[in-house]
């Protein structure tokens, strides 16, 4: 076993610890750039904004954010059915698309050649993954994008990816043992499945398995399950929250004070009935805007409830959690 507690790392410390007022100025600039780009280059957004009576000059920054309509998944799906494959939300030439991902329900998503999103890389660094770590990525590489997003992000931080995907637990345990894998990415239930499989093979989890750190997501992580995994494997388990269309929305650092918002996304908590932002500490629906220049998602609703807590964190990251 390695050291179960790693110091919290940063992908870009200057930006992640930026004063909150400076961060808001930066988000203001990014929102305006993304809105104007979508207005000018996306067929779907032109129609959505015109239907809402919004002109290019109406949005100048964060203070105008609530003027923009909330985009829900059912509208994206309906537009894709009418305008295959991406519903007119794409803002780049089709020749610049590297992959077409297929999400459940035959919902299509473009993958650009030059992957620029840094939000997952922030999450990976926050739990302590670093250059040279051997990390199994057990998310599904078949059709949908999450495994590829994390794969590209591990490349950014210098991690060595072992693309195991899902299933074949016997082989995965052998891979972990033989390659002395020290990092895991996947669902919390699957890492527990692998631990139980290793025990069934007669392995001593604390001697024969070298896992130190896990970044888990795509499922709820009860504290009871986190504790069981950490106790069994003497490792650190932290969770990440996001969607395939928006990217990473929040991630834990080792202090577990809440979910930190990445630098490259704008997150709101709103009243789901009015679309108006709620005060810090009040529960509402998570709505987020990414700054994806190829397939921007502006005020996209997640259907998930949460709240902002404007508290500082010992790790040094700023902004609401």
C-alpha cells in the first residue's frame, strides 16, 4: 500500500485560488464570449434566444444571466430528432468533429479534435493524482463520452491510463496486482466489487493491492460505503459530480468540505419553477453553463437539487461550494 493521504494538488493553483471577486469578473467575460459565439453560430440557440425575445446586445454579463431561458434535456432531445445529429446546438464546422458519442436513448454528442476542457483535470489533481501515477479508468469506453473525457484529462496531468472499462473483474484485479496500480476511476460500487473479488481470490487487500486514491462518480456515494472502501483498501476516496453534456460541475478535495466548482464552468442554484437564483444556503436545482466552444450548453438544467455554501476551505480553493 502507498500513503493513503495525499496533499491536495492543483491543476492551475493561480486560477483555482483566485479571489472570488476576480473570479466573477472572469466568469462574466467567459459567459459573454460564449453567449455571443452561440448566438452567432448555433442554429438552435438563435431560435431559442429569438423566441425568448433576446437580442445580442441584451446580454452583457452575469447580471443578465437570468434573462436567458433554461435548457432542459427534453428540449435538446426533441431538437436532435428534428435536426440530426446534434440538434443545431453545435457551433463548429462538422469537419472539426473527431468523434460522435452516443448517450443512452440515442442522444448524440460531438467530441472535438482539440479537447480543451480542464474541469476534470482539476478534479483529478484535487484528490492527489499526479504525473506518473498508474490509474485504471473503469468507466465505459463504449459509445458514451465520460471515459474519454477522463482519459484526455489524465493525459493533461501526466497520469498513466490503463483503460480497463467495465466488467471482467478477475482480469481487472490481476491488472491492479501485476501493474501495482495506485489510482482508480469509476463508480463506488465497482471498486467495492473489485475489492470483494480480490478477497475471493485469496489476496490481502492491504498488501497485494497498491491502490492509494480513487475518484468516483456516476452514483451516489453514501458515507457508509466510502468508509468501507477506505478501511478495506487503506486508500482515499473522493467523489466528483457532473454530466456528460456539461462536464465536471463539482469535485471534492481531501478536506471534504463540499464540492468545489471548476474554473471552467458557471454554476447556479435556481428555483426550478421560476428559474431565478436562490440565496446561499437555500435548496434549488443545479443549472450550469459550460464554455465549450464546439457544443456550448447555456443554462442547462440537471434535475438535481443542491445548495451553495459560501465557506472557505483549508485547501485554498475559492468560490462557492
